[in-house]
């Protein structure tokens, strides 16, 4: 049996929240693989700069501004994208709002925002995109989850709950759309070396030391590594994979707090 290598040339991918962070890198890596990319974000200037970078590299992309809290905007996003590129093969739900890190009692002020963007929007985007995905061979939805679906961190309550819900949404949609040839999967990044103030997270020596202590692979992941996993799930190389959650965490969810604290204590004692 021959191996089906990744070949996505000419396919059309919609990436939400593609102006910054992981979404920006996903959009650029998809373009490098010769997909045509619909870049969506609420930040117009930043979103258009992603498109400019893709066009300058000789690839195709198109920006559509849209507020994912509105079902009308989501419907228009799909319709405009299809009108521009004539089809839609892949939907990547990446958008996330800026949420404040608030104590539990105060966090409900942003509950609706988190749920609307992180959970309801992917469901509505599936609702309005599935008719187009049914028309193509290998239609696919990829949800960008988080390891916070499985354990608690500094992120606010609603972020954790929405990301956990996104996993069950992934499973539900995979079951619902499977007979129609549309696959739905979820990737859950862990510690990613994204840029903070124009510097990678682990350019800070303390952050680097923490990553080496807490991640079995002893480093943070890169946004490019997250994008590579997305490319795999877009491709025919994953044609028999649906309803699955892929952990991209370097093993950080494999250990427990007692083990980490003991390790840090022993290292400190041995200094």
C-alpha cells in the first residue's frame, strides 16, 4: 500500500483569528503548502498584514473582517469566502478573544464573550460551512483547543470550560458529518513559544527554566509545530482520522504537581 503524502495544493482554507499568534502562523504555513487562505479576524490592519505577507511570498490569500459573536457575520464570512475562491475545503476554528485573568468571582463579566467566540462560533461556522464542505472531497474542520480542557492553569474559568466544550463539539460534529465525508478533529496546544513584546516566551531565562522543568521534552513548542499538525489533519494522510484530539504539549500533561514540586525542590537542594 502506498503512502499518501501531504498534498494540499489548490485547496481553500478558512482560518479564524488569523491576525496574530498561532493563527497567523497557521495561515502562513497553509499558504506555503499552496493552499489558498481566507484570513479572518476582527483586527483589520493586522489581518491584512498577514495577507500582504502571503501575497509577497507568491501565494494566495484574502482577508475578511468579521465579528464571530454574530451569526450573521459568520454566515457572511462563509458566503464571501466561497464567492471569492469558488469553494471551501477546510475550516480552522482558531479565534480567541482577549480575556482578562480575573479571580473566579469577577470572571463572569467575560463569560458570554468567551463562550460566544470559543465555543458557539465554531458550532455556527460548522453550521454554515458544512454545505460547502460536503461538495468537496476531503472536507475538514479543525478546532484549536487547549490543554486547559484537561487541567487548570492561570487562564480564566470561561476559557477552561469553553475549551472543554470544544472537544465534545468536535466529537459530536465528527459523528454528525462523518457519513457525508467531512472530518472534524481538534488539536490542543500546550506551552507554545509565542512572541511577547517581540520576544519568544522562553527568551526570558526564568520562563526557559520553567519550561525545561515542567515539559518532558524540556522545551516549549513552536507555533510552526502547531501548524504542521494542522496541515497533517487537513491532508489525505489523515483521511481515516476523525473525532480525535491531538495533544501538542511536549508531554506536559503527563505529570502531576507533586512530581514537579518535588523535582524543583530537589534541584534547589542540590545547588
